[in-house]
C-alpha cells in the first residue's frame, strides 16, 4: 500500500491507490501549518508593496529589516496579532484549502483518465495528460478560489476592523455586486490555469 500523500505526489501515482480521505486530511493539515507560518509574511509583503508613505520610503533606505520591524510593530499596535498579522487568515487559508484539495484530487483523477485515454482523445492529447489535467482541475476550482482570494486580500490591505470575513463579503456584495468577487477575472484565470498546467506538465 502506498501512502496517500506519496501516491498523490509521486510520478507513478495511480488513481486507484489514492486514499482520498487520508490525502485530504494530510493536505489540509499541512496547508494549515504552512498558513500559520507564512500568512504573517504575506500580510507584510502585501502592505509593503502598497505602502507609498514618505516616512516608509525614508525608513527603507535604512534597510528592509528596519522597515519590516517598524511595519510589524505598527500592525500590532493598531490591530493586535489576530486582527493584524492574521487578518484574512481564516477565509484565505482555511476556507481556501477546500478548493485547493478538491483541485488536487481532480487532477489525480483526470491524469489517470488521460493516461488511460478514457475519453478516446487523439494520442498526442492523451500523452500530454498532466498538462490538460492541471489546466482543467485548476480552472474547475477557480470559481470558488477567486472570491476567497479577493476577500482575503481586501482584509489584508483595507481597514476592515470589526467586520470579519462575512462583513467584508456583505460589503463587497452591497457595493459591487457579485462581479466584485471576480475582478480581473480573465487575467487571473489565465494566470491560475497556465501556471498549474505548466507546473504539473
């Protein structure tokens, strides 16, 4: 028996060997742990990219470490740890993990189908199964993943204190309608699909 995570990631993985429940648990747990470590860094990176205050420009000249330290202290003093360094965490890392896991499972199923030419496609298409499986699986998860990303990013860069994820969702819907959750839809779709297809290929 091949462990679920190894079966999902190995080059010779087969769909029949994939324990979906165990793989989902592994992927969710690892993704959550990664988010706990990396989310504060993503918040700092995002705020650094949009911070054009003259005082920040002067501080950057002293070195990035000085600027990041000052930015971290400012975030902590204004919002604390949970609402500062981890704003957008729950919807971005927890809710967003579900389409991510679903995409990986879909990829394994489609890859197996393509390799066995279950869809009776031309031989050239069937041989490039990993590419098409990555393209389709990422595109399939996209309608859920993109709104999650939009809400998480809004919480990172805007003052949403006291609103919470649902408050931000209602705010976007009231002001922009459903289209607000799919800004730059075409560009993001191309980025997600091409990146996934190239990576898995």
